[in-house]
């Protein structure tokens, strides 16, 4: 009695067949777009959102200001590429980093077909101002948002004197979408706490919320809301070396289950 050999179904492929297909596959048969990552390190200061920008030293858009960006390596994941770009071009590491959106307009880069996966990074103001990119000129620009609420569009980047910094490529749109994302996640994700030191006052937390949303909060109402949500805990410590009455310091904790 002979054992019947099981024949593969038409929709099945054997390892050998797939290996043969891959060995003969010509990747050059189809045009390949280039893939980059662009990272927006953002913070809050003086009642507004700010972003770290670098001045481009090469064409295209030479002399304009851009987000930290770079091409993705062939053996590099998107997240690894974003972390590398953040470290080398913005001088930052070990901070909150999240993928934002993929920008793929055909003519967004005059060099070739470039698809960019954008990220945003959240960092407190003091640390961002200590950041030292490996090379090139950097600026912490104020993001001028010409709308209210959770919409998006093009924003302007302003220098310390209020002058507009010309932005390269579609980075005004990228920053606009960062604003929309932050406003949308502020009430249910720990966005505000990523922009603060580990110990902070409720006043500082309120200032972060106001800077992101672009509007003022009532102090007492904001305090009651934060405490009721159970997302902060008192540390028992007070501010030090301040020219006003010291306030109590808090830390972030996960919200209580409802």
C-alpha cells in the first residue's frame, strides 16, 4: 500500500517556489519613491506652542527653516529613523515620540518623488532650549496658529522678535497637523505632562493646556477638573527659589478607572 502524497492547492506556494520567485524578482522593474522622516520637537512657553527648526544649508530650499528630517535607511525601521534624526539633527533623545501622518503630495519635494512620514516629539521647554544639534543653525520658533479648535491648516513660525521664518517644503502643514493632534488628544492622553518636568505645579499644567488650545481657562475650574480626574498626585514638596508664594508640586499618575 502506497502513501498518497498530498498535493498543494493552487493557492498554496511551497518554500522552494517562493524562494525561486524572490531570487528572480527584479526590484528595478518598478519606480521607487524615496521615504523620509520629519520630526517636530515641540514644547510650550510664554503661552504658545514652540517648535525646534533647523536652517537648511543645501538645496533645495537652501536658507529656509525645516523640521529635523532625513532619508530612511534600507535596513532601518521608521521609528528607528525618527529617533536617529531626532538625536542627530535636534540633539534630543529619550523623549516622547509618536508618528503623526504620512505626507505624500507628488510635488512636495522638487528633487524626486519623496514620501515623508512625520513624527512629533514632546519635551519640556528647559530641555528643548539646551538641545544642541550636531551641526547647523537651530531656532526655537513660536507657532502662530490662525484658527481655533481641532481643525488644521498652515501655520507660521515666528522668531523671538515676531518675524516670520520661511518654512521649507510642506512643513507649515506638518506643524499645523501637530497642533490639531495635540488639541485632539489633550483631554484623554498624557500630552500635557510630557511637556512638563517630572514635578510641576497646577499653574504650570494649566499654562500648558492654554498654550496648546490657544485659550484661557478659569483657574479654579481647571484645578477642580484635574484633581477630580485623579491624574495628578501631590508630592508634598513646594516650589523653591521663586519670587512669589511657592506652590505645591505634583506628579503625573494614571487616571483612576471609572
